[in-house]
């Protein structure tokens, strides 16, 4: 995890290090002086007490030998002149039955508890926080005849320590203050050139220009650094100027080349567009010629079929007429005869409209009920494989303006293709028509089924004349639908197809 604290500046680091050094050095020096002074004072006191105790130990043997307590007392009382002497005690050795014991002889300023023989101190020096006790043997003719103990107070040493500490503390404070003042001054003198360089560098970075220069504040290493920095800025400014000039020159060349390439590309694109337009015109001309040829063939075939069918159809119509006269009283026969006559009339009408289409005659627009027209188209189709028929529409798309006969033929062809696509299926195939009003204004009609769909290899060619993916097909159904929709200023297209069914989209102006 990154620290959120602001990094210390060089100035702060320098000041902190200087302060720490300023604190450590005087403190160490003060402690050293204090310890040296304390050791010196202790050594002087120790030497003085040892000297006095040794001197008394040499002077007391006669008094002990003659048991002259008064003389002994006078000798040790001479130490009372020093107020730091707390007590002086003398013990005498008695020899009885070859057993030597120390017994109290005399003392100065001694407390009662210390008079007991059990309280006799050991020979040597004993230091405590407040006192120093020096104990020496009294020797006479190389034999110990007694013992002397001198106890001195160390209160004067403590006072000297306190006085010395006050002196050292005052000196330490003054030294620290002086060092801090000198450090601050030296820091400002040291960091001022660096601050100047940093300020100029920040201006150059923020403004993106090399025109700023740092002030030379000294002739030392920082002054040389400032001079080198300014020289570097001069070099960078000159280099940047050359780069800008080179960039501008390069941009001009690039612009010129780009313009030339643009003009050349425009010429190429114009030529390609012309070629593409010419190609499209050729393709359209070829398609028109092919279409006219196909239509001419279809028209010839239709004419031949119409010529061949009209005579048998006329004979059938005459037979229907005579049968109707003979069976006027039989309603079932009359009903079937009416159906035959009606369908013969519709057949004549369809043949006539096909002939008119091949001759490119103007179609007849009329407002028709789309649902009713779809149901008529369904009657012209073999619906034995259709389980149901669904018609969904919006109110505005209920009626359309089309040529009734030709548009019914379009729906019939689509229904027939849907039923043929489901041939071989065990289940009956549902059909449907969905009509809805779109913007424009226009009407979209979708004819859907749940057949086997159209394979990908045939999808792009299903509207080509004389192309069929069925064994018994002639390839005129969907091309005829496309031609009829073109005459209606509309379009027909394959919207989607899969193994689950197919949807054809019809677009009509409303």
C-alpha cells in the first residue's frame, strides 16, 4: 500500500539532520565533561579521606598502647574541622587467652548503633550515594593493634554536580541556539540556488517553453550548475526550434503529397465509378434483355397455352350450360356446376392477366381486403398439408391498393412454395400472414411457414427466372412474384430462413 504522506523536501531533511547532529554532539560532550568532572571530584575526596585516615592510623598506636582515650579523642577530633566528616570511630584489639577481639575505644560524632562490635566495618573503602567510608588498620611494630573508620558525607559532591549540570545545561542551550541559527542561515544559502533551479524547471515543464532561465546566485558549484542548466536550456531551445522547422517543412510536404494523392484518388474513384456505372448499366441492360427474352418466351408459351386451353374451356363451359339445363332441380349438381363455371371464369381472368403482364401493360389498382385476398389465394393452393392459417394485421394495414388478380397470384405462389417445402413432413405445416403499417407511409406483409427452409446455396438465386431447386419446378413462381411487386412499386425479399421455417417480406406503398 502506497504511503499517503507527503515526501520530505531536501531542505527539511537537511534541517532535521543538522538539528539532530547539533543535539547529539553537545549532549555527548556535556556528558563526557560531566563524567570527567564527577570522577575528578570523587578522586580528590577519596584521596583526601584516605590521606587523613592513614595519618590518624599512624598517630594513634601510642594512645592505644597506653589506653590514653583523651589523646586519641583529640587526634580524631581534629577532623571535625571539616563539616563533611560525619563520624570517626576507633577500635582497640585486646589479646586474651591467645584470642584477639576488637572493642570500642573512642569516637567523634558516632551514633550509638555503630558502637557495637558487630557493626565494625571491613577494611577498605565503601561508597554509597551519600557517603564514603574508609577503614584502615592501626599498625604498631608490624602488628595490628586497632582499627580506625572515617565516614565522610558526599553532599558537597552532589552540590558540585548540580552546579556543573546547570553550567553545562546553559552552555548546551546556548550552543544549540547558535548552531541552529548558523544552520538556518547556511541552509538558506545552500538551498536558494536549488530552489531557483526547481522554480525555473517547473515553469518550463508547465508552460512547455524553453525561454526561462535561472538566476546565477553564487560563483561556487551551485553557480556552475546554474550556468550548465542555462546552457542546456539554450541547446534545448535551439533543438526545439530546428525540430519545429523540420516538422513544419515535413507537414508541408505531407500536405502536398496528400493533396496529390487525394486528387489522384479522386480521379481513380471517378474512373472506377464511371466503370462501375457502365458495368451496372451493362448488367441492367443484359438483365432487361434476358428478362424481355424470358418474358417473350413466357408470353409465347402463355399465348399458346391460352389458345390451347380456351377451346377446351369453352367446350367445358357449354357442357356445364347443358348440364345445368337438365339438372335445374338438383341443388347439389347446380352448386358444383356453379363452382366449375366460377373457376373457369377465374382461369380465363388469370390467363388474360398473365398475357397482359408479358405485354407490360398497366396493372389495375384497387382497394382490397388483404385478409379476404389471402383466403382466396389459399383456396387456389392445395391446402391438404396445412394445419391452420393465421392472419395477423394492424387496423391500418387491413386494406391495400393492389391489382387483385396479380397480388393474389403472388400470395398463391408463396403459399404453394411453403407447402412444397414441407413435403415429406409427418406434421401438417402452419401458414401465416402478418401485415403491419410502417413509416413512409408503407405496408409490410410477411408470409411465414414452419417448413424445412431454403439451403444457403439456393438463397441468392431464388428470384432468377428459370432457376429452381425443385425437381419438378420450372423457376417462374418467385421471379413472377418479383416482377408483379416491381409493377406495384414494391419489393419482395427473403427475410430469414432456417430448418424451422421461412419468412418472405413484401413491402408495398400504402
